[in-house]
C-alpha cells in the first residue's frame, strides 16, 4: 500500500468545450479549414487535454496526431476518436481536409453512451471501417453536419433532439462497425471491466493487485486471469502501465518536479518513484522529460494504428 495523499490539481492544460454563439450547447461540427482559421498551428501543436470527445475523419490529404505519446497517421477513410482525459497534440494541418466533430458526453442518452462505450479510456484511438461500414459512417456524418448547419430551421428543442439522435447513430456505428487496425478485439468480460474501472479511480492510491481484489470482492488470481484473457497482460502490469502513463503525462506536460509528481502518484518518496519509473521505462523521470521536450519521440510511431 502506498501512502495517502491529498488530491493535487492537474497542471496539464485543460481544454473545455465552448459552444459557438447561436448554436445548441454540447456539440459542434466543423471542417478542418474552419479549425485552421480559428486556431493557430502553434496553439494546436501544444499539448492539451480536452474535456470533450473529438471525432476526426479526412476527405483528402494526410494528418498526424499524437495521443498519449503514440503517433497516429490519419488518411481518408479512417476515423480518429480522442476521448476526454487523453493528452493530444495536433500535427500540421496544412495539407489535410476533413470533418471534426466535437461533443460532450451528455449529448448522448445513458443507453447510447453505454452501448457505444464512450467513456472507455482504453478504446482504440483510430479505426478503419470496411467498405460497407465506410459508406454508412459517411452518410451519418454528413447528415449530422447538415443538421448542425441548419440551425434555425426547426424549433431549438427539435433541432437539439435531432442532433442528439444523429450523433448517437454516428458513435454507435463507430463503436461497433469499425474494425481497429489489427482486427477486432474480443469483448472483455465483466470482471476485467470492473477491475479496469476501479484502477482508473485508485491508481494514485495503490499499485497492489491484492488491494483491488479486496475492493471488488474477487481473489487476486481471478483478477489476474481476467486481465490476461481480456488485455493480454498481468493485472500488476495493467496497474503499472496506468501509473506510468500518468507519470509521463505529468513529466512531459507540466512543470512539476519529479518529487512533486512522486507525491501526486502516491509514492513513499522520490527515490522509490525514480526506481519504479526507471525500471519500467528504461530511463529516469528527468531523462524522459528532457527527451520529450527535446522533441525526440519517446515512442515508436504507428501508421494509423492503435498503440
């Protein structure tokens, strides 16, 4: 068990959703040309942590985006889905055109949100649909865009309801009809999903699988088996990867010292954090920060694949 701590404020820049003037709150559809006209490339390139969902698909060109230290190359036909809480950095948009859909989760009813697994922080970032699915997605996105641009043609309540329904069609299609690069993943079982959720809430408090087993009322062996079957790794490795990801986020995108990050992540002391990080990443926390900020990619790039 690690020591107790008081919650520390996040320092990674948060990007809140702001509805355009004169439109219903909760969703927006724009072209990449519109995005370029609103936000400078240097501002887009800075790390940011949106508190809303982003769906991006291209009609022409190529775009590279980094999400949680993994690079994704997006081409026409693929879809990128950045969920709230992930740290992203936009690449150069000069030679890319396409559509960007932003939405807050409360735009969807609870049943749709559950069916589309919109709050799944481990869902694939990029998906490439097959030919049949691609057409359905294109139609769904085009219909959503048309309705968004038709503001004022219906009473506000009806217009908002139409947007909600059309958005639901799109996210359900994306969640269930696209095929992540490398093929569809098997459906995880309920034990693993419960374990994953409780880790997300408690990884700064404990890194012991036994503690999670006690919280959930399972044996540690049951959690180990469920995690191995669903995620292909041990339960302990799953916890450690989540801790390391947050450490990387804080090292790369905040000015907190290694000692402050150690405390925020619940380590007994900075020395313990340093050894833990070095063992799992292969470099010290400060070396990792220097590498990232020196723009030497600390990850293997992917080519439109989920990392």
